C-alpha cells in the first residue's frame, strides 16, 4: 500500500493525538520513509535465496512467466533449482528467471546480491558492507561497480539528446576538479576534471531545488577547445548562461547563447547583475562528499557522475523499487 503525502501527514496527526507527543520535522520523516524500503520488510529475502527469487518474481522485477525458447511450451518454476523448467515432458529445458537481469551470471547467491544492493543504495561504505555481510571488500567493490555501471547504462539509454535550458531559461555552468587531496597552489594534484550545467527552475522567485535538469561530464583537463562543443550538445540555443570568468567560456556569445559572468575573485554574487553560480557549485560539494578520495580518478569518475545524477533525479522516490523496476 502506498500512502500519499496528505495521508501520511494525517497519520502523524493521529499518532500525535494517541501518544500525546509532538512530532517535529514531519517532512524529514516522510522523506526517510520514501527513500528506501524498510529493512524489516526485506529481512526475509536477505536471509534466504529462495525467498529472494520469489520476491523478485512476485513483484514483477523479473519475468513472471517465461515460454520455453526451444519448444514454445509454458514453463514452471522449480524453486529448489531456482529455474523455470519447460512443462513439455520431452523438452524440460531449464531457463534462469534472472536471465536478462543484472543478477544473472553473478557469483554470489541472489539474497546476498540483493543485500549488497540494498546497502549500496543506502550509501553504506564498502568496508561496512564487507564486515556486516562477511564478504571481502574487493567483492563488495566489484558489485558496487556493477550497480554503478547499470545505473550509467540505464541513463545513457533513456537520456539521448536531452538538452537543458531554452529561451528565458538560465543555466549555470562550471568546471571543477574532483581532486584526491586538498588543492595546494603550485602542486599538481591527481584527480578528475568535470564540467556541469544546471537549469534553474524559478518558483516564486526562489530557486527550486528538486528535480533539476542537469548535465555532468568528465573532461580532459581544462581544455578550452572542447567547451563550445560540449555546451552546444547539452544546452539549447538562446539560453542565458551564467559562468565564472574562465577563458573556456569566452566564445559563448558567438555560438548562440546569452552569456553573463560573475568574477569569483571579487564576489560570489555579482552585486550589479545578481549573477551567481552557487547552484552548480553546491553540486560539486555534494559530489565530492559522495566520492571517497581513493576513487577520484579519470577512469571511474563517469560512473560516480551518473550515480549522482540518478540519485538526484530519484531523491523523492523509493530508490530500492526504482532500481529494481526500471
Ligand atoms: Zn520446451
């Protein structure tokens, strides 16, 4: 049963009345409820492989019915073997219910895979997952990577040619280095360069924070030549673009955009024009918090960018169901 927001609020009112207490931050509690499936409702499937398979089947996360691909007859679930088996006595071909899903061909039992996924979605550190499930940290890392790749591919499939901005829209663009260590002047620091843009959505003259349209990409160093190409690909012509004074953005006016800047060596917000890029810079902070320094490298950065975008997009949803359903 899924409750709507007003119903949940009503529920809290009733709880308050019966217990004679005052619940503070109802909105936070609601967010907490919606963020992920409660652990106690999934405990059974984490403990038992058959339960895990039945859960995926009964919730339609994997195929409920499969026809035999050899003889077209119906198949029947053999729970002990964890396979669909053809009903035709001369055929009896077996097919995995997990065929075509991310869980097929992975070595750990399905219940453990789902448990790792649950903790991954809850942003648990790899070392925590490893010790609580008694599996090696390397195994956990490789599973986390598989989940991240899955999120990345899913977005690449669904998000082709989606440009942000448009006439009368503002897009903030900024570049940043996701560095391994704190940046010291004069020292080259390992890490990965990224560029990002966020469309501001205006609501009662305030910046609305949810479900922002954005793009995030890794870039090779701060290569000036690439910037025009990237922006043309991800931002609609005619958009008003806010950036800092970096020379990479010097050409934006010539390729079809309105361009306003803020001089970051002087202020965060231009006192005359009101231009600032705080929204995208907030994104860098969030991103840096979500990637531990060891993983801040050119090779893996795109996985983290896509994971970040997926979480951002789905932060009002139950990420457990979202991950399994899509
Ligand atoms: Zn068959």
